[in-house]
């Protein structure tokens, strides 16, 4: 008798090859990955998809004067969507590697040293995908800021939905970087991650401003 969701057997390679239902089965199962980090990457991918959709509705003669902006936003949103899907897979793989490193033998001084180095490397690897998700979220907010003034008003709420998803991506990814920082001692890598973490407050502020701007238009 099972006591929780099963791990789904699904076609395709990686998380991007799965249905939404199968991914949620994996997320709910008692397995190490995927988890919050992969979810953060998928939040960002959804933000990118929404911005791409808004851009595609902001075309035609009525929006001709904004065609350059709309085309640029659409192209970059599509690129970021693919990048974030890849980051979801990378995060799941990296988290699995951390577990493998912690399971290494440590019964001798040599084994202990090998395990310590392996754990440090795995933690750095695990912090890297969510750090990239934060950068992607910031880029998505910038796209939302460019698109909002010219966007088709019938899909304006989807700009807010996109930035809300980017906000969730950034704040969730920040936690996933912070949880690994204690085990990362390499100074250059640590400083870079700390800088990325520090950028999240600005991402949140800009997301909230975009959300409020859309609500203001709706009230008007």
C-alpha cells in the first residue's frame, strides 16, 4: 500500500519532456529532486512564455510603430524560456549530485578530505542554477518594463502575471542559493553568489511596481 504520490514514469528527457501532471507527480513524491529550485526555474519559464504571448498579441498595423520593441521582447522571452527550462533540469541534477557527495565514505582522513572537496564542489554546482534563475528573472522583469507601455490592453493583465511569476522565481531561487552558501568557501564564487542574492530585493521592487501599474490601468 502506498502512502504518498508515486514517482511518475514519463516519456521524454528531463523535466521539459514531461506533462504538467507528471511533473507535479514527481514534485509531490518523496524523492530528492525536483524540488523548489526546479520550481523556481519553471516559474521563470512561465513568465517568459507569458511575455512572449503578450508580445505576439501586440502586432499588426495598430502596433506598427512599436514593432522593433515587440520583436525584441518576443525573441528574448523565447530565449529565456528555453534557458529556464534547461535550468530546471540542471537544478534537479545538481541537487542529486549533492546527495551523492554527502553519501561518500569518510572512514579515513583521505576519504574525509575527498568527501569534503566533493561536497563543496557539489554545493557550488547546486547554487549555480538558482543563481542563473535570479539573473533570468531580472531580465524578464526588464522585458516586462519594456513591453508594458506598448502592450495590447486586452492582455495587459498577463504582463502582471508574468512579472508575478518572475518575482516568485527570484525569491524562491534566492532561498536555494542561500541554503548552499554556508558550504561554499571559494571566495570568487561566493562573492558572485552573494551579489546575485543581493539583487533580488530590486527585482521584487520592480515586479511589484509593474503589478501595481497594471492594476492602476485597470482602475482607470
